[in-house]
């Protein structure tokens, strides 16, 4: 900021700007308030589960003292993917299913940012299915929260990859005939290094999962059940004690590094378990690539940019 100001001619009108002190060092800055993080008024239907996920994201930002310039919120397309519109920070409402490759570029080039991706079950597992698999196996550092409502909400009720058998929709008028995917199993098998499940009706649990995911150095994936009150009302009542359902946390003695055990827990009938199923600490793509870059920079130490370029061209001959 000060560099720009020194280049600006000082006139009466901009003296105040010159006198403005630089922002304090980051550790002296106060955390953002909800008012400073909230952008547009969310356009979701009243009662949509996505409101709760957004409110908890704001809480996370407040609690963990993140600042606008250090947060990036990425999404694909869908009701849930409208998320970045409502957050006052950098972000992108990107192409349907392509949020993860976009976020990967940000993560790999800006290690100082917290990269969060939000989206729906269709975005993640239909059109984005292949990106989900590859981002997970590469272990690229980011937090991906899929707001799973078991339906395509934005396009008004088509069967999604998580819709249960028999679900009547515009694409399956006689009831869904395809077996649904299990997001926990899918993520574990793909190589995700943090795999958790929560539900928007349990705010404390959502926040706890978001915090743990954010602290994980790698690809952290959260499936958050988030009811579509318009096209799949009551889908998750069986997971909500206030509606007579059961919220069962993962047993305390579960070893999160045990992949097979995590897989078994993921196979429980709905409502299943909630919490962290699986976690391991293998190196991220971010770390592996920066190691290569460090080695390369060492080799070209002292050379000018054009000499490095020439060396590369020579190697291609
Ligand atoms: C390439 C492409 N194909 C299809 C669509 C239409 N489309 C938009 S959102 C969507 C599905 C959204 O479902 P989901 O990801 O579950 O989000 P929700 O609305 O349920 O939150 C589809 C098929 C699109 N926008 N772009
Ligand atoms: S259609 Fe469903 S998912 Fe979309 S905003 Fe409305 S309740 Fe939420
Ligand atoms: Mg959906």
C-alpha cells in the first residue's frame, strides 16, 4: 500500500490517505466479525440446510481469526455452490463440477491461503466425479465440504449420485433404480487423507469438523448432510434427534488411521455415524512439488532468467 502512495503526487485531497497508518502486523489484528464476512443476502429457500453451513463457516472464520485476504472460497454450480457469493472474501463460483481443479491451482500457487471448497452432491460426484478422485489421490491441501442433500436442487429435483434407491424425481419418475454412492467409502478409496461426516442440524459438530479439516495438512473432505426442504423434505430426519432420529458419533475407540475399520464404519445403514472416519499424514502434492522446485532453483542459482530459459530450450533439442 505504501509503495503505491509514494508514487502518488500529494495534493490536499489525498493527504488523509497518506496519513493513514499501515495495517498492523497480522498477529495484532482483531478477528473479523460476522458483519465483515457476510456479503450478499443468501438466496436459498427458507429452511434450506445450507444456511447453517454458511453460518458455521462465518463462525470458523471469526473463531480462527482468518482475514479477508487469506481466505478463498471456491464452488462449482448448484444451490450449495452459490456459497462464495455470500462470503465477503476472495472466491469463485466456477464451472459445474470443476471447483476442485480450480482450487488446486490456487492451493499449489498460494500456500499462504486457506482454500475452502463448498458444493453439492451432484457437483462433487456426478459431473465432478473424476476431479474428486484425482484431487483426493494427489492430496492437494484444501478443505472440501460437500453439502449433500441427495438431490439436484438448483435444477429442480433430478436424481443425484447419492439419492437412495426408489427416490422419485424428474429423472426417475418411477423411483431411482441406480445404487447410490457412499461418499465416505468413495473418499477413503480415492486416497483422501481426512474424511469426515456431519449434518447441518448439529451446528457444534459441523464447526468441530470444519476446524479439524482446516488444521489437516492435506485434502480434507467433509460430507455435510444439508436438507433440501423444497425437493427432498425430511430426507435426514432419521439423523436428527429433534425429529425422532439418532445422531451417532463414531465410537471413541476408533483408530482414525485404520483404513479398513473406517471403511466398515462407512458401511453402516443410514443414519450411520458422524465424525472423523479416516485421517493420515502422508505428504501433500504441495510439499512434494515445492521440494522439486527448491532443487531446481538450487541448480540454476546465479543464472539470469534468460539463461535458465536457454538451458531449458537446449535440453529440448
Ligand atoms: C456443464 C453443466 N451441466 C449441467 C448443468 C446444470 N446443473 C446446474 S446445477 C446442477 C446440479 C446441482 O446439484 P448439486 O450439485 O447436488 O447442488 P444442489 O443444487 O443440490 O445444492 C446441474 C445438473 C450445468 N450448469 N452445467
Ligand atoms: S431448492 Fe433445495 S437446495 Fe436449493 S435453496 Fe431451495 S431448499 Fe436449498
Ligand atoms: Mg444436491
